């Protein structure tokens, strides 16, 4: 039984972390911090958890946190996270950071896309927390940078395909659609019900901050200077990301062979499921679970491959992946506490 | 480890049963029948379950079922269920029936509201499967009639209030709203997306078949001839039932005292949660869980009590309750395999 | 061609007013004010109106408004409206006020439910703007208090029934559900997408401010001291209100006779449609239109009447009714500029 | 005042045609046919139209139709339409066909994607009904093939860009998402509420029948053999299509210049609106209207252009465009009867 804390527990990723950790057999959640709700009981704020925890939100106090736990999940906005993470690491805690602050290895990239970094020395220490690709590094890390939601959905299908040279890395176009929980729990004109419901739109075309994360991780197999056109969309659902990825094929290959290649690559990964040929994933198939489902179809007429991947953005795209990283970090079974089947509807 | 089968596994309650039983530590699901999908693998039909079961749907064969398991969940339409249940009981299986066929003790009521009953001799054998009220009877039953979804949401709050004489039994008005999964998985003009989405309507006013079920169960505490006005509505969500119940108060009582009374009555019931005074339940608070949350507020100006209850219609309103009944039947902990926290969003 | 202005044009009722007035053949919209968006073009803020107006939002300036128009629609929050309305009336404009500030004739009621009133002298001058019941008074008014959305949906069906003594005024229970646009366009935790989507809940039980409005208007036919239990709910749709109203019948009457009575009462009202016997209204049937559809069903078993009414809360419940009031005020055909058929889906 | 009939009036495009034609000042709707609902009043089937028409559905009888009107809108499934259209044309009516039967000029294409064509002689007679590109031909046609919904959303933005050589025709990738009304009104597992709600998925990847329609119309400006990768998705909303189109730029051009080019091309088209630079269209901005809104953004990092277009699939993507074609055919103002502003929410 390890002890863990959540720093910044009032957002949707915070709620998911609480929910998953309360159900995890190897973890005791000992504290949850919040600047805005300090003093309030967690169940007053999240009545869905009634009867399951007596914790109250408390203000962040590094010393208290270090006394309370050996592991901290930080679920703060980017920019706000780096300072807190730096304190926690210094205090000797292992940290799984759900913000974007430690995902980019290259400081220049961070500066260009996010702004100034206050703890650049930690960048190289941080392991990129995609266990399917990076498990060995995560195991030994003291700081894990939990991947972005869109990058998780894009990197998992693209990595093996680029590695194997199946597709032309110069032609990768990624269209993604995310449910509104990705827009956070802070009221804003962009996430109010009537603006999003019965609506669909692209946003931040060519300038979404997850672009360099996708590119930098995949450049390991696609080569330096790898570039994608990434267009995110806002989908009127609570949960789920679907990415539709198009690229020119480098060789004459069937849909079945593409799927076999993916299946083989992820044979040991409990959370990646490859669809049967002729079927494609839907976000409902993974809702409430830590799965990433991937399908693929060769468009023979144009010589292109169309790959579709789905995740629950709050679970495999955030808090579930963080728990998976914890499992890797502590040597638990990779799916411990994450075995809920998708709710589907 | 007991062995269980599901008879009629392609509807939404079937899917939920499969999902819950696959995650239950004390049960092995050994067969699932379907008339329409026999021969198909379960995961072809329900891709959300990919990787979690190798079962295929098979045609119903009472002998094969009896060999495969000691317990059967029947998830068939009313009218179709009674014959199958009768065979299964005769073959010595314990049966938890999710249809309406054995919920009404009074044969005349069944005949009036549903039509002719082909196995009337089983009516008195069947235990009404609301464990919070009827646990002792369920324990020893060979046939459990799993309650309707609306009745579950109405009976749980009303039973203690009527028993205690808090409200006037002649003034009970129940308005309920159910998500579309309650309308089943068979395509029909009433459940197609564009007809239900962005819509809300009442249906079967004064003639919904759950009315006599509510009345007959509550007549135990409200007296013979107990009658309610029950108006169901169709809500554009996948899951959830909310019942808003109004009745005249028999005495001067505060909201807090009403809530205390409910809390006390359900002190030993792990799945009934009573809201704090000043708060009311929302269907999101129980989504994906077996909880029934209940809130209450006295309207002093009119001398009426307003009670609001919520359940997930597929779980506490159907398959979760069936699993809870199984737990009671076999002496497992009442919440075994049902401890998932609500998904909330 | 009359000239009209909108004071407070950035909310949803503001948007609907702009949309309806731009399409009205007898009105020229000459100015739209906004405190927060002053200086911005209307189409920058509402891109759906692109190409249809060159107006920019401007700060409120009573003199400028008086020069620009003879009629003002005020679409401000209650409390903020009374002061502006008072200035506009003094400046000689006719005013149709969409706030709650002038709906209650009784000052004590206003003080109790809303707080202090700064322009009590205008209360008796204001005509309650429900043209179906109050057309004669509206015709001659200089100030029209546009009704609340819930009251519109409740009063239209109840007025004739109470007037005729069909139902027992001591037993009226109103359950209403409103789409999220009723919660306004200002971001708040209550109207963010993931909190409202796939959710349903009651709110302000026994204390919603529309209660005294319903009671005071209906006391004209139900007698002084008329009281209702009114329970509003939040519905995960953009538009629409459905009210389910239950009351004991005073006499033995059939559903058909109730519907005939309603049909006769509203024979001259172009926007009230009475459903055929055996059918009930759905909010989709009136979406995007100024209709109020009403259905009714006698529950013989309990001696109660169940009445269901639906409106589009932004149109018949707000801006459409305001335009209808304008038509009455200026002697235009009552449905001029309001003849759009419901969008249905 | 011309007389028109609708052949096949019970689907969603049928309902929209009825709604639009009942509100059109120059048309009298004289008959509506239906095989399944013949004999039923239109308002019994579509209660949203209550009070606005006395018509009943009638069986198709070519002679009766020819007597009743000079213009027929055929809203039948592809395959079923060609025979009826052939009869109507022979009987001397002008026909606007909303099916796919006459959209492809090339018989071989039809045979490959749809199957055998029974009236191939009409293919060359039919004018492709996209008035923005083909107005002159439509004017003189006796048969207008109303475009598909996806093709309308893809062709309008792509035509000027390909004509002007702005983009490389070999790199066009189209991702589209459509609301569920595109799946029709006939109950099927694909359009039931719980399967589509809170879901998102791609379908018919590489094989959707709108692909050859897009390619054949655009080959006029992109050259023979023009090919696109077209991936449609199912969006959990009632109405709306959004297409996100990516292509390599042929030249160094700014977003502003792309938008200017589009604005100029559509300067005389009342229903095409080009977004301001830095803004992108959302389907809510055109809901309930005949508009097509188009935005564009150059992704400098990759040398690609991202274009986004939106339409209401039932209006500009079907029935509104059919009415627009009628206006062109009869020399009415192009926007007569189509001036409703978008409902937005």
C-alpha cells in the first residue's frame, strides 16, 4: 500500500484521479489540495463520491505533502505546475505531472509554444509517460510527464507505422475531435452548454500546443524535422477523443497487414486493442476505460492509409494513464485498478 | 465461484449484465443466449468488450443451460420471459428475471396491465427483488423478480415515508424522466436519435405498466387501494432516471427530519445515499453505479413534500440490482462486484 | 416601419430579439446596447448573423436611444432593468421589458422574492404581457412586462381550467423542465457543458422566483391565496420548456372535453395549439417557433388531470412573446414576423 | 404562384421541404405522396406542422401529380427515385430530384458505386443543382439533380481553390462529420439514440458514395482523374455538416489572400459566407439556414492549407438547396423563401 496525494484536485482530471485511486487496491489517497476549495470536503464538491472518502481539500503545503505521501500526482494548469513539481521533486517525492510542463524535451520548443520555463533543469530528468513506448524509462524515473490527450491518441497508432516505414512521414494529416471535458471545469464562453451542444467546430488550426509534443515524440522514428498538420475539433460529448489520421502509403500493403503489424507491436500492451479488419473504433467503445482502440483502412484509390484511434480523454488521455504510470513506477501489474470495462453507453 | 448464464444477452440490460458479471470476482459467466445473434461472438456484437470474453451467443437450450450453470439471469421482454423462466426453475436453476413477468403478486393485476400469464403458479414463488426492503425473502428464493426501473426509483424514497405516515397516501404524484436506454436496443421510431435528441416529452400518461408495480409494493405500507398518478417522460440522455415525487405532509416536519428518517431507514443499505439538506441529487451523480441517491425538501408554503431520487436505470434500475440480488441470494457481500464509483461525466 | 432598439443585446434573449426583429417586415432595428461588448460589431459577437446587420453594440445612453427609436426592448437582468426602464419611460419610449422587474403587481411580493424595488410607481402602470389573456391592456400600455418562461408555460394551460372550475385549485402541482438557454449566456458552473450534458436535476425546489408570478396571475381565476408547488428542472437541451401539471378534477370530465374547453378558449389565439386527444406535446414540436402546444389526459384511476404544455423558452418564453407584444402594441397582425414553422429537429 | 408536389414526404428531407414550401410566398404545395403513410394527415405524422396544412399523404399516381402541379420534388431513396423521375419528366413536369440517381454524369461511375441505372438516358439531361457553380444550366433544365450533402460542403470551398491552382489537387484530404439526420428517419441500429449519442465514429472509409460525386464535379477544375480521400464521420447532433479539408499549397499565399479569393468568387452568391481571417465556422452558425460558411487557415509549418466549411445538411445540404434550385428554375430571387436567419442555438 503506497501513499499518494493529488495536487490540484478540483478539475475533471482531478476528479478522475480521485475516483480511480479510491478504487485502486494498492494505493491510499492521503491528501488532495486545492487553492479555490481548500477547507471544503471532497464530497461536498463532488457528490458523486459520497460515502467513499472523508478527505477535505487542503491548501498546498510542500512539507505536509511530503509527510503525507511518497507519490504526488500534480493536476495543475501548465505554467502553474512546474514550480510545484520542482518543490515536490526536491522534497524527495516521486511525481506524475499531468500538465504540459515536462512533456517537451527541447527547451526551445517549450519556450516557443508555451513561454518561459522556470525549471528547465527538470526537463531532461522527466520521463515521457507513455508506458506502451517508454516503460523502461518510466520505471526508473522520479518525475513522469503524463502525455497530452491528443498526443496519446495520435502517437500510439503512428509510432509503429512510422517505425516500420509503412507511411510517408511527410504526408501525415491528423484530424482529432475531443469531448468537452478536455476544455476543463472552469466556466468559460467556450465550454458553456448552449455554445457546445449541437455544435462542432475546429479550433487552434495549425497552432495547438499538442503539435510539438506529437512531433517530438514521433521524430524518434520519423526523423528530425518531422511535421504534422494537426486540426483539433470540439465534439459535443462529455468524454472521448477520436483521431482520424491520413498518410500516403510507402508500399503496397493491405488493411489486414497494417492491422497485423499494429497487433504485433502492441501484443504485450493490455490497453491497446486493434480492431478487426473492416471495423473501426468508436469513442463509445472505450468510454470509462483506459483502452486505446485502433482501426485502419487502406484507401487503394488514392494510395493512402486512414487510421482511426479512440481513447477516453480523461482516462487513457489523462488520469488513467497517470495511474498506469504509477503502476509501472511501483512495479504493480500495469492494469491494476484500471480493469473497468468500458461503459459503452 | 458460481456459474451463471444470461438468457437474452443482446439488449442493453444484457450488455450491462455481461459487463458487471465479467468484473465480478465470484462469478464465472458460462453462456449467453440470443435468438437473433446466435453464432456470433459476443465481442463482434459488443466491441466495447473486446479482449475480455471468448463467448459466443448461442440459442436457448434449457438442458445446455442447466448443465452450464446454477444461476440464470433472464433478460427477455415481458411475455417472452415467463415460459423460459418456468423451464429454468423446473430444471433446478435459480433464476433472476429482469422482465416484468413475475413482479406483480396479484394475477388479476397482471392480466389487466400485461395480458394473460402462462405461469401463474410461479407468481407467489417469486421474491420481489428489491434487496433494501425484501432481503430476507430474496435470500431463500429460487426465483427473483427484478424490479422495474421506475418502481425502484419511486419505491425506495416512498416506502419509509409512507410507513412512517409522514405523507398523505392519497396525494402522491410521481413525475419521472428516463434516459433512452430504457427504451431498449431494438430500433423503433421512438428511440431514433433525431426524434429523442433535443427533445422531452411525457408518454403513457396514466397507463404506464410500472404503475401497478409501484402501487402493489407500496400498498404494504400505504394500505390497500393505494393509488398514484405516475407520469413518465423521455429524457435525451443515455442513462439515468430521476423521479420527482410530491405529496401532502401529514405533519409539521422539517426537510432535515425527513432526511434523517430516510438516513436511518437505509443505514444498512450500501447503495442508498441520502443527500445533505439543501442539496438535491442529479442523475450524473450515480451514472455507472448501483447507487440510488435521494433528496427531499419541504415546501412550507403549500404543506407539501418534494422528494427527488435518482438511479442509473441500467444498473440500480436493472442489471446492477440483478447482481445485487445474486449477491444476496448467494450470501456474498451485497456490494461485491458493484463497487464502481459513479462516472459522473 | 417603426424603429426599435434593444437594451442589453448580448444574452440569448438578446440574440433572439435581434434575429426576430431583423426578419420583421414592420420594424427597423436602429441600435443595440451592451455594457461588456460596446464597440464590437454585432456580427463579430454573433457570427450566425453575418451579412444581415451592420450594427455595433453601443453603450447605453438614454438620450441617444430616445432619438433612435420609439420602442425599446430591455433584455437586462432583473434588478438592473428597473432603473433603465424608468429612464426610457420617462423619455417617452414605449418599453417591452424582458426582465422580471415589472411582472409582479404586488410590491410586497417583489420585495419578498427579489428584493427592493427602485421604481415601484411603475408597477401598476406595467401591463403583464401575455397577449392571449391580456391583449386589451397591452394595447394601451407604455410599459409591457414580458412574462417569465416557466409562467408562460404554466399559465396558458391553467388559466381556462381554473376559470372554468375544472380542477381543484388547492391541488395544483407543476413540474417543469427547461433547456439550458434558460440559464443564460454568462459562463457559470451551472451551465458548463459537462455539468449539464447527460444530466437532469431539480433546482430551487419551493423557492423559484417564477412561483409568485404564476400564483399572482392565476389568482384572478383561482382566488386569492392560490398556491402551487412548482419544481423546475434543468434539461440537457438548448431550447424548450415542458410543464407537466397535475391537479385533482372537480368534476367527472373526459380528456376530450378538457381539450375542447381549451380549444374554445384559445380559438382566436394564433400561437396556442391544442393537441388531439391521445397525443401529447413534445418540445421538438415547437422549437424555433412562437407556439405553445397543450395536451391533456384524465387519469380516471386517481381522479386527476395531467396537462402537458411546451414552448420554446427563448421564443414564446421570451423574445418571440416580446415581439408578439410589440405587434399588439402597434396594431400589427399578432403573428407578423413570427410565422416561422417549428424546426422540429 | 406555382404549384408543386413532393413525392416521398415522410423522411427528414421531406419534412424540411414541406416546412420550407409552406413558408414560400411563390409556391402552393398541392400534394405530398407517401407509400407507407398514405391516407394519414400530414399533421398527424408531423405534429410540428399543426395548423399549417390540411394535406394528407397520398399514394404516388403520376397522372394525379401531373394534374396537381408543374413541379415535383422527389425525395426518395436512390434507386427508387429514377423510375418515378422518369415518369414525371415524361409527363411534362419539371423535377428536382433529391436522390443520388442523377448526380453522376458518367454512367460507369453510377454502375460502379450504386448499381444498375434504369434511366441512363436522363443522366445527360440532368443539371447538377449547385446554383453557385451551375446556375445557367439549372435555369434551363427540366430535371435538376440536387447535390449530396457532403459534396455540397466539399465542392463549394474546393472549386475556387482548385480552379485558381492554389492547392495541389493530388493532396486533397477531406474529413467530414454529419449530424444524425443524414442517416434518415427509418429506424436502424445505426441511428438509434444510445448508439449515436455521446459517440463519434468514422464510417465507410474510402467507400462512401459521395466520393465520386465530389471527384466528378471538381474534375472540371482539377483535371480528369482527380481523386480525394474522403472520410465521413457520424456526429451526435441533429443537423449540420462540417468538412475539414487539407491540401498542400502550390504557392506561398496567406490565409487572408485565400479568404479574399473565396470572397471574390462568391461575391454574387447570397448563401456563401466567407469567415473573417482568424475565425472559423461552426455548424451552429448555419443551423436552420441555407448558408454555407467557409473559413481557411494556412499552416505555414507544413505548407498546407486547412479549409473548414459548414452547412445545415437538411437545408443547404438537401431541401433548402432544392428550393434554391426551384428559385433559379423559375426566375425567383435566389433567396426567396430561404431568408430565415440561422437559429444558432
